[in-house]
């Protein structure tokens, strides 16, 4: 069984058609069909059912699929590990929370890109739960998430420390009114800051917490500034955002404010030279001060 045949099989299974697989593999349809036919003959079973819209996996194809994915992944990992440590190359798939991507990663990515120009880096943003799942399922080589994760199949490396603050519209001088019937503006389900904000409000007596979900940081802070609710974010994120003049920040006690960002990767997958170099750049970055200034003044804002 040839690795190249398995890769053709995976392409057909992924795209659902011979033509689409040929386009993805930059080859002709006849070559894809011949490879699939040869693999079916070697295994003694049909792998695809043909239909009007393309192809679908047979029972035998469904059984082969996880093995083909595992073999392809192991070969890829071997290429990463054995790759040139002095000049890393190939793909590197990194995940990050959106707040971390906007605040901490620009300088890291710039330094990494200059140091490793032959690495094809992809950055995917999302909530912590989704990113952890993507690392576990091999869709990402690693991710920057809110820790601790405490997942036995993952290794987590502390990278950044964040100080979290509550954020309201500028006119809210005290959180007392907002706490009575709070509406929170947060990222979609799976965001660690969302869970922490709900816990903070419940600890202060909020019986019900209404929620509005957003896909972007701009949307959250813009609507907070318009008085639609409150949110919880790293202080340095708010300080640097364009909407900072429209919002007010409220400090939290140390035990609620401190948040650690960790890098998670699979425990059973040795880091590639590219990933090792990326982590070196991330660990070398000096963190900006998270001190926030009160709107219209020069002192730190408080609740």
C-alpha cells in the first residue's frame, strides 16, 4: 500500500468527488481514478459509491479512513521532527484566542516570520474550548488558550499573564446598578472569559445573567460603549482599543483579575522545529503593562 495512494484516497473522501480531488492534488481525473482503483483492488473491496453529485464512502472506505488519516499524520509529524532545525520549513497551524491574537501576537508573528521565512504559518482564532478540541483532534499543532486546561493528553506551557477588568459604558461610575440585572456581551460559547464573568457576577448576587454573543472584539467593545451591557477583558486589550474613550474599566480583586494564557500541544506529538522556534519567540516577548487610565483623567480606573 503506497502512501501516495492513501493521500489520493483522503483527498477524494475530503472533497466528495474525483474531479475536486484532482483539482486539489493538481493532477488529472484519470490519475485519481486509477489510484483509487488500484487501492480498491489491493484491499479487495470498493471504497466509494458513485452517485450523481460525486462519491461517498462505502463501509470499507469508512473503516480505512481513520487509518489513512493516522498514517498521513504520523508521516507529517516525522517530517516535522526530522526537519532542519536551523532553517524550519513546512506548514505550522497555530490557534489563539482573539484577544491574545490582537494583543500579544503581532510582534511574535513578525519576529517569527523574519526568523523562519520558509514556514507557512496559519493562525486560527476561536474560544478556548474549540481551540483545545482542535489541538486534540490534530487540526492544530498547538494553541494559545486560557489556562489551566488540565487535559491529560495535552502539554501546557505558561506564556502570558493577563489582568482582567470589567468594562462598562463610560456613564457607569459604579457596578451596583449593572449587577442587579446584568447583560453580558461576550464571545460565543466556549470562551473562558465568558465563564469567568458569569462566575464573578453570580458571586456578587446576580440571579440571572442575560447574554449577547459576538464574533469580534470590535463588536463587543462598541456595544459596551453604547450602553448595551458589560464585559470582561484583559486590561491591556481595552487600553489599546479604539473604543477606549467610550468605556469605563472597573478593577477586580487579585484572585479574580489574574488570568494565565498557556500554549497547549499534544503530549504524544514531538514539537516540530518550526513550533519550537515559534514558542521561543512567544516566550521572549516582553509583556506590555496592563495599567488602564480612567476616562478623562490620568489615574488608574476603579469601580
